C-alpha cells in the first residue's frame, strides 16, 4: 500500500525560507500583517509547524525580514525610475513616481513596512534597508540644494517632507482613495503633488 499523502506541498531544502515568505505575503493580502500566526504560515506553506523556526525566531522576525526586503525593493524602484540627463528637481519627481509604483506593485510589503509596529533598532537588517531607502531621497534633496533649485535648510527635514508627501499619495493609491484606481492616474497625481512640493520649497 502506498503511503498516505500528507496534503503538504513538497519543498526543497534550499527554498524553505522563500516558501514561507510567499505564504506570509498571501496571508497579509487576505488578513493584514496582524491577522495570522506563524503556525498558519506553516500550514499554508504545507510544512510542519516547526519549520518556520529554522529561519525565523518568531512572527515578528518574519515580518521584519519582509519589511527589510520591502525597503530594498523600494530603494530599487526609486533608483530605477531615475533617468540620465534629468535635472535635480526632475530626479526628485521621478523618485516619487518610483515610490508610488513600488506601493502599487508590492502592496503587501508596503503594509508590513508601515502598518506593523516593528522596532527597527531590534532588527539591524531592517534598520539598514530603511536607511538606504531614505538616503535616496536625502541624496536627491542635496542635489537640488547644490543646484540651488530648492531652498537652503536641513536636507533631512526636506527629505522627510518629500517622503511624507509621496507616502501619502502611495497610501491613498493602494487604498483606492484616489478618484481613479488606475496606476497611470496615481502616477499623474504623484507628479502634481511633487511639482507642488517643488514650487513650495523652491529657492527664492
């Protein structure tokens, strides 16, 4: 008699971590970051309930890993949106588009990054990835200041202002709170918002 099937999906030794994170992302899409347990992640992945502990200390550790990956994706999205030959202000605008595009493409990562109470100082990889993402905007603000395109002042405060603006647009976009649900409309509104910001902080 052949052995009874367990109902679990087979996984190779080398891809357990990826299998678990994909399972967690599906649960986040359904229930939000707070709506499930690590045991449920394992069950959905088709592995034993102890399997997640091979890679993660607890659920918070798993969420921190997802958030760190999300910030790295965000950094890549902003950087890849930049175009050679653009002015500093255009580059700042393009980075904003990259931010919103990231949120629309990876809303589950976005939710973990910003809707989960994770203490960044407890997770060095998360702290580092978050800093790298902020540094993209900070560097662009400094470029604008060097070109005398925006007002002098604390570049970190101006970068935080830019972050707050595009984050708000991204949050509205993935929440369906903009007049149109299309990606094109969200990016066009982001353009309007960042141009308005640039006008407000322009050097006079």
